């Protein structure tokens, strides 16, 4: 088994300083090279925050107090800083919920794409960047890359913007792609198309993916391994097959029961809180922590 | 496309000008006091006053007087000042450039200093540069321009006399040949570099005094708009893709934040034309705002109407310029105008 690209150990986070409001209570997870891992939970469970901490995006704020360890690409990122900043857009990239609002409305795609490529190669010329951007857009099946580059995000459809985002995210061939509820703002068909596209491209390049989602249908389609997160704690961890075949933690069972079924019966209730959900972490066979991380 | 909408706005501005001219024409004439008597002074005879009233059609009904005014205006004639006894257009041509020069230099100071303060404040939100920037902005906003004038004169003209406190040039400096009326331009056109620096030297204190309020407002607006933009997903995206913080501040956050700021900047610029009056008084600056107040006090009818119209025109032109600039930096408006 290959060494993990990302290893998070005992990550704790409080907003508002050391004695502030606790959000994460010791998250541990890892993502190996080329692996597709999902982090599943309802909104407010701490999944997005975990992803942003992993990218070093929150640590700058004086209100954020994070402890534990985030090892990514050979560096420690728990306190943010330049090492992780230099890897953003380059070794790790992110895809957002709503691609249209994640692109700047006052600049054309071209200028933003150039800056993305500059994160990977600071000395890249504008012409070379444009050539690579066109190639990247062609790869995500955008029909007229030149025209897309000359457009503003609000001139393109949500699906097109999602493709642009995927092209930007993968342009510098990152080791890890973090997809935060990708395309939740788009309609289901477009969402499925772009997820398929993301899956193909990352597989082709061996890019690891950490998928943040509340949608178990998407998770089942997409990921190899799943962490279930509940109120700042990982409650169950297993391969996708294991977890869907034999959910053991009460919260996971409740989540799975809450998937709407076409056969009818309406939407089952997911209780907001239950003492059962607080029961300890369950790790499925063969999904233990990597040996390297334990050492 | 942009020009088409600019033309439309110009048309609207003309209609506004007609409205303003009627309003100010009527207001100037219904104010109590006989302009002919004020102009001729208490020693003039009743016959002399009656003669002047007749000469200026002051006894005719208002609509007739307005019609006469419009006819004259179509010839480029704004009438004659009762006080200086010169054509109002001559007076305006003499005083307007001084004010425009002052206001333009103030606007440049306002933008060049106010914007960076706002950007830095937002970038270092909650830290020392932010506190300093906000303090400067607050003091700027709540201190009237004439108080700034007096403070600056006191500190830089008296305690530490490095700037002149009155006029546009030294007595010893020859007035440059009149081309634009802007001394900064005319001195350079005449090739007189020392005179240029003398004019600039005289301009700095009044221009700073006039700029301070707008500068503070600009800094505050830029800061709050930038902070709002920093919370947008596209800024998180810029950070997540490793764009440099300085580049995010000056480019990806600044441009969206500048769109609403620019509209207010235009209003601040226009407000300077009015505020210029007090600064012109304090610094003995021979400008149109001071002239405007003088003629109002003397009930100098044609001069009042002429001055108000000129300032209103400057205001409207400024608004059109701002609208064009906004549509240039805001692609949504620009592209919508292109389609329409």
C-alpha cells in the first residue's frame, strides 16, 4: 500500500480561541495517492472545515485554534503558513459547491486561469499559459475553449463553469483534489456528468480525491472509502462496499435510512440528535490507520 | 454601445438642466430685495433704479423674462453681472478654471490616498494598519473642509511655514498666458517650470483641505466593500488556488469592491464643487464657488443663474463620466449595454 498523501491525526478545532466553541473533536483520516475518499456528514458536522484546515485556509484567522497534525505532501500544515500556501493550486486544489460564484465576476476566465497556472509555474508566459489553459479546457470537453477563456463566469452555464473549475483544479496536476459538495448548486443531471468527468480525469492521472458530501448516492458512485462524520467526530470508517452493505454505527444506519427511495414511502426522518449517535468510532476490517502514520 | 448609453444620459442631463434653469431663474427672482437697488446702492435716485429695471426687463412677467434669457443663452450669452458689469460668461471663464483645478487636484489626492488606505485597512483587518487607517478616515470625514484649511494654514503656514497660505501664485511670479485657465497647465505650456512649481506649491494646502472629507469617505467605503468581497466564494477560490495575497487584494478583491465605491466617488467629487466655497474663502482662492456666494448675497440675478447652471453642468457631466467608468469596469453592465 502506498504512503498517504494526506494524513490528519487527532485534529481539534475551536472557533474563538483555545476556550472557544469546539467544532472538531479529534478527527483522524488519511487519503492515499490515487485514492478516492469520501467524508460524509450532514451540514454543520465539520466536514468542510476539515477540508479547509487541510488546505491551510483557516489558520490565518486569530479566531481559529487548531491542534493535532495535518501531514500533506511531506509537510506539516496544522498551523498554516508558507509551506502549505505554496502548495495550494499546485499540489492540492479544490472544487467548490457553486462554480459560478467561485469564479470572479469581474475578470475573464483567461486571466484567472493564467493565475492558476502561475501557482504551478511562476515564470510561465501568458502565451504558454493560454495554450495550456486551452488544452485543459478541451480535456474537460468544453466545445470552444478560446471562447470560454474570453468569457466571464456569468456568461457561461453552471455546468460549463463546473468544467472550467475542474480544468483549473487539475491543470497543475495536483496530488490531491478536494471536492467540497461539488455541483450541489447545479441540477442533478449536470452534477452527475461533471462527477463522472472528475472521476475519469483523476483516475487517469492518479490524483487522490477527498470528496466532501452529504449525498450518499454520490458517495456510493464515486468513492473507494468512506468516513462518516457526526458533530465533529468520525463515527464510522470503511470501504464504500462495507459501509453500504453493513453499516454498523447507529448514525450511519440513520443516514442510510434517510436516502429517499423511488419506490415511495416519502422521505424518512433523520433525527437531528440521538444519544446513540454519540457511540464510539467503528472501523471496518482492513481500513485501519496506515502503518506509517502510526509510527 | 457605451457611447449610445452615454448619449442617452447626456439627453437626460439636458432635460435636467432645463429644469434647473427654470427653478433657479424663478427662485432668484422671487427672493425679496430689488436687485437694481442693491446694484446701484442707496444713493441712486428712483429714476436711475427704474431705468436699470427697464433695461434688464425686470418688470416683465417671469415667463417673458425666461424667454429673453433662453434667447440670449442660445447666443451663448448668460447676461451681464449687475455687480462687475461684465458679461457673466467672462466672469465664469475667469473664476471657473481656478475651482476646477483645485477640485481636480483634490479628487486625485482623494483617490490616490483614500483607496490605498481602504485596501490596506481591509487587508490588515483588525490589526494596526487597519486601526490607523480607520482613525485617519474618521477624522477626515468628521472635520469640515474649512477647519482643515485653518489647521493646515496654522501648521504648515505659520508654525512651520513651508507652504503659502493664500492665492494661486506669488506676487513675483508672472501670471501665465491664459490658455486653459489651469495654472498647472498654462505654466508648463509657457515653458515656465519655476512658475509651475509655484502654482503647485500654492495648490497643495487648499487641495488637501478640500480632499480630506472625500478621502476619509473613500477609505471607509473601500474598506467596507473590500471586507464584504473578502467573504465571497471567489476570494476563497483565489486563496485555494494559491494566488498571492497582494494580488488578491489589489486585483481579485479590489475590482469587485471598486464598482460600488466608484459611484460614491463621483458624488464626492461633485460635492467638492460646493465645499470648495469655504476652502476658497480661507485660502483667498479666486474661484467660482466664492464668486457664486458673493453674487447670491448681492442678488446679482444673471450671475446667480449662470453660476448655478455651470456648477450643475459640471455635476451632471461628472455623473455621466462616472457612469461610463462604472460600465467599463463592470463587465455585466458593459456586456448588457453591448447587447442593447
